[in-house]
C-alpha cells in the first residue's frame, strides 16, 4: 500500500507570537505522538522570517516542556531530553532511525540556509504492518541503508513539501521503534532522511537537534538543567562529516 496522501495542511502549521500555545501543543502531540496510523507521525512548524536562533531554541524548549505536560495527562509518563546539540550538516543521509528507546521523537530546529536541501520521512510502521512484520523485523530483514530496503519503503516515503531550507522551521518526527513487549500504549515510529541537493562548504546548514524520550515519572534525567540551558544559549556548532 502507498503512503497516506497527507496534505501540507495535515502536517504543517505557521507559528508566530500570536499562535495560541495550548492549541499548538495539542496539535503537535496528536500529529506526531501517534499510537495509530491515522495521524502523520511528523510535522513542520514554519517560523517567522525574523526568528533568531536563540528564539527558535527557546521556543523548542518551551514546546518540549508543554508536550511533557500533555504526555503526562495522556500516559502517566513524562518527556525528557536524551540529547540536545547543534550541528552543521551538509551530507545526504539514507532513511534511518536515530538511536533512542522504544517511545521517542525528534524535534529539529532548522536555521535558514542557502544550502539547497530536501527532507523526507518513511512510514516504516505502516510498511511493517502491511507485510506482517514487527518494525524491528522490517529493519533487520530489509535494511533501508541498502537498495532493496530503500525500494521496499519507497511507496511509504513522503517528501515534506512545506520544508523550505531558506526559512526557519521546526520539524518533529516520531522516532519510536515499537517492541513486542506488552504495555498499555506505544507510539508508531517513522524513518527520516535528508538530501543535500547542492552542498556549499562556504555556507552553513545548522540544525538544532533534540531527541525527546518518554520515561516514568521520577526517572533520572539524561541532561542536567545546565546542559539544557547551554543548548539554548551556545553559539557553538559541530560540523558533521560524511
């Protein structure tokens, strides 16, 4: 079966200072943190042209905290950061899942860049279900790093048409990998990829990358408050090489 025909309006929201924050939080949670396949599992938040890097990161941290409150009401667990970093990425990637526990999602803050690029996601959960496999079995048997696995996922792959590299935007992707263990709830994850159409070593393509995980209340944090504050204020950017 092909990927659902999600329209741009299904997964994209413009965000500015007048956007009602509770409504935005609820929409992001319902759109990204899906337990069924009737939601996209990803979203794009387009930000004002005047958005600074500091303001973007402040917005990301505030949204994460609000989503944790929403998640607590929904599941009895909270959301915390497993990682938060900034890097300059100009290498095309294959479809992949970032490391993380069973239930987690990525919140990626893309700063405006003249480096031409595209972002896409693949609904690996839908693909696995259609083939009678668990999500782990799909990745083990049909690794998307190789041609056969990539082709198997192609009908389930969606380019984010609202993604504009020249603009500031936040992209969230459900990064979960459902296990076979019984539990009251579990998220259905996706894979993601980026294609750099035309790299430019003289320019930057900065991504403020956070991995947000679901944990029982009281779990020791992966990052200290100071480390989260440093993520929000640092000017340091790591360069990723491929």
